[in-house]
C-alpha cells in the first residue's frame, strides 16, 4: 500500500501542494483528476525525486519511501512522465532495456532474465517489430508505446503514468486502456493522471479529484475585479475528494471542479459518461 501522509511541496517558497493525505490501494486503478496547475504532476513526481517533499511522509508497505535509495525506489515504482524534452537517437530495444538499469550492477551486464523481461514488455506493448529502429524516427504514438514498454521493463508492482494517452490516436487509446486493464489483472497497482473524464470514470476503481485550495475565491475575485493581486499560485493544490467514480459523480464534485455537466448512456458494452 502506498500512502501520502500530510505531504506538502514548495518551490522557491511558493506552496504547490498543501497537506496531502492519500492512500493508493494495491491492485486498483486510481486516476488523479484536476484542472491545470493543481499539482497533479508534482504529486506523482514526489515518488521519483523530481519534486522534493518539504513536509510530511510517504510510506510504501509500511516503509518510509523517502529514506530508501533512488535505485531501490526504481525497483518498487515505475513512472512515465508527461513531458520528455529529449528523444534519444538509439534503437528501440536499447531504450526499453533502460528499464532494467535498477537491477544491473556496475558492469551493466544483462542476465537472461533481464532479456526475457524486456522482450515480454515489447511484446505486451506490440512494438517488437520496431526493435532495431531508432526512437527519434518513430511517430509520436509508437514512441509513446516504446516509453511505456521501458516502464514495464522495470517490472514494478506500482506503475505511475502521467497523461499517457497524449500522443495516441483513438485506436491507440483503446489499445492502451486494454493494456491497463490487463496489468490490473496481473495484480499491478496503476496510478494514472488523465484529462479525459469519460475514460477516467469508465476505467478507474478510485478517483482522486484535486483542485487549487481557495480557487473558488480566486475565480470570484478575478471576475469581480476586486483584487488584482490574487494569483492562481497563491493557492496550493489540495484534495477535493477521493472516492469511486459513482461517489464522485453523485457528490457533484467533478461538476464543481471542472464546471461541467454529464450524461450517462448505457448499451450492451456497459455504461458511458459524456461530459460537456
């Protein structure tokens, strides 16, 4: 079980997250939702050290996660970031093999098991045919699959994916969500950041709805023009609600946070939600 206990994050004395307490249950798909700037990415980056926790603790299966080495962390939790500024000019298989680095010694010599895990990750994500192609020559959608395969090659029980469908077309998105469901069947714990409310409601066991603390006051002040000094950054990210998709819909928290309404449709394949 992964637990955030009263976690706060600040950058240059500016609060980004404030007093976040949150539990991610094992074997579930948990999706983090929220408007831009509410700290979703900052929250998950606490797990790989890209965001520094300034107060509070993170526990993984009862162990203080922030006190273990980066190499040990990478054996427990794999994270696919939202933005990659550098696309490596290396073969696809070589990049996927990077996922095995937390397990390799100084020589970086791979074992037979390492090779088998890499091959399985590539087969699972349907990129085996691109093994010898260079990553920087691929389309955005295929490239995203390659990075996903690298994350899977870490062979972690906890998989964190920040806006993983950004570069995928509709077919690619459907295939991705099918892979996520299969990983859940394998016992993996999946943490997603998504902007697609319909898919989040459909695929998730639990939703974490975030917002900027005090954002309603901010909106009112901005609309009235009464306080030109009020800025979005004055309000750190906080948790608006944690619950099942149905609980979050029925509470109207999604409508309030996103200023949206929704309709439900049902067919032989199940329920669908349309937000407008």
